[in-house]
């Protein structure tokens, strides 16, 4: 699949130098008012989507069988560039025509920098100015968090001096692209969060859930502290977020049937819930979200693994009944082997990846489990399950280890294809070996140019490949400033 070929240099060249606004009026109107900058923030679709092939293909939530690949390798869902993520290839990824996650997040960072460059010079309401400034700092912080959790080593004391990210604070293309340390990268994220926390809006705005609020920040920091091992602060922030009156769990028993699809030769009927029919005009306002962000795939197909499917109570769990569509491959004329499809919004294009009340409850449950509060952990996780089961069955745990296991299984059931990569990375460096994940693939030989179906091969994910390689276009364009991860 051909992707738009441009680099972080290109993204920041869109701003060029200070003459940019006068030289390219067709691309960017002259910025004079706060309202113009606020309009950039309110362009929700510019910040709400991420094309993240690592999340979609690189974890044990995904399984591409050899038979499926042999029979349907012309499907865009298993094109060579996607399969390279599936087997954790390095050479193929660095030579792809582009990296949509890297480019997409730096484009968001560029827009945030454009706002911050101009915010103190434009005219307009002072309260709106401070709100937009907080939004821009948070947009930049969140994008850096996403990037750090893909292209850098997992957060740990041992990795603080390892390679971080290029820190872009301006729209100037001449700004250094040298990679900061991991510590400097996380310090920069926290400095942006500190600025965003000056926002005066307390709760998520139901009509603009992509705007920052104190509850939004608490939900993010619950995730942030969980991933940095600060359990006390994680649960404190989770409790702040859970006090929201505007963000609520959706009882999946109330979801209505969606449009069904009928197929012949052989006959099959695929049934969906209403969410599958929702377009952005509806799902951008998903009531469980503290912040609108979605993993997006144009292929419209997340392929659930047997290990993921096995985690569900197939009789009672509505996440299985509603989102894992058995024989869902018929949507793309896949017959043999019958292949499931995971779909939430817009016919499988989008899965919620921003922080939701479900994730915050799971953050709280995990912290309590790791701290040995078994009853508290089960109470938190069961508050979620109450809204997810056709017949409610409470989880119980015998001890601390069992509670951690139960919570992490629930986390995987609730957040497949969006949080699993992040979790695998943090499990690899924490001090609890029982949650470590070993990933293997039984597939074919994959190289930079294609897949050799005549040569079966087994792959194992190693610690070095927990870092996504940086595209060679970025390294070449930086003239050596950006250094590749070591493989």
C-alpha cells in the first residue's frame, strides 16, 4: 500500500520560517485572533485519529494464519507493509515509504506549536486564550507520550539515559532534530502537562470532548503514573477522573441492533450493534471518553487472535457478542478459513484509544491488585463488568496474584488493539515477572520486498524490537541528527 511520503522535516517545513504565513496564504490564513487558533483545536478530526499499525498488528491480540494469508494475501489488511509489523521486521519497516504514526503525531505537534507560537500575540478573549493554550500543551504532551511508547525504550530507571525523541518546541524547521534522552522526553511531557493543568474547566465538555479539562488531565495522569510505576499517584488521579459527572459507562445491554449483512455461496448473516453504523458525527461524542482519540485502519479489519477470543465468556460477555464478529471476513469475501473481525465504530474503521472511564476503572483495579487490596480491585473491575455482561457474573480472586491476573485479563478484553502494545512494553520492565508476555508468530519468511510462502518461519519478539524502528526517510532528512534505535 502506497503512503504519502513525507518526514518530520516536511511537517515542519510547512511552517518554514517566519515568512510562512505571508508567503503561503492559500495554505494558512494570517493568524490574528484567538478564535482562529481555537478553530484549529476544534478541528477534532485532526487530533482524534491515529493510524497505528503497531497497535493493530504487533501484539498477541492479532493472528494471521498461514492459510488465511495464502488464500487472501491480496487483502489490504495483510499487505506486505502490514505483515512487516506483524512479524516485528526491522529492515522492511525502515524502508517503507512512510510511517503514518510518526508523521501523524508530529503533525499534531506542529499544530500545537503553531498555536503556542502565536497565542500571546493575537487579539481576543483572555479566558479563551488561556483555554486554547492549555489545549495546545496537552495535544503536544499526548502526542509525545504516544511516540515515546513506540520508538523509545520502555520507561524504567535503567532506560532514563537511552534515546528519547526530537523535542520540537517551535515551527522552525531549523530547530534541532537530535534525539533527547528518555528522561528529557518525559520531563518535557510533564512540563506540558503542568501548563495544561492551568485550565479552569473542571469536567469534560459533552459537546467538545476533544478539549482539555481537569478531569481529562486526571484520566491521562492515571495512565501516565501507572506506566511509570507511581501507583499511589495513579490511583489518586483515577479517583479524580471518576468523579466526573459528564463521563459515564454505557450499559452495553442498552445497545440497539445495527444493520445486518446477508451473504450467499455459502450463506451467512453477519449481525452488528448500532455502534458499527456510527459515523464520526456520533462516535466522536462517545459518552465513555474523557478525550476523543481513536486507532484508525482504512482496511476496516482488526483480526482477533484465538488467545484473545478465548478470554471472553462467549455466552454472556457483550464485548464478544457485539464486537467480535464470527466469520466477519465475509465482509471482505473471505470464506476459507472463516475469520473473525473485531469492529466497534464505522464498520470497523475506528476503536477508542483515548482514555475512557473503562480504562480508568481498570487502572484503579490494577493498582489496587498490585498493592494487595484484592476486594477493592475486584470492586473496581466489577463496576465495569456490570455494564458489559448480558448476565452479570462478578469476578472474584483468591489472592493478590490471582487479582492481578484477573484484572489484566479484563484489561485485555476491554482494550484490545489499542493498549496491548503499551502494556506488553511496561510489563517487560516492571518488578513483577508473572505479567511478562512472550510473543511468537508461526508464519512465513518476510523480508523488505515481500513474503515467501514457500518458507515457513517462527518469529519471537525480543526486547530490542519493543522499540519501533524509525523510518529511514526521517533519518536521511535529518542529515544524521536522528539516530536509529539499536537492533
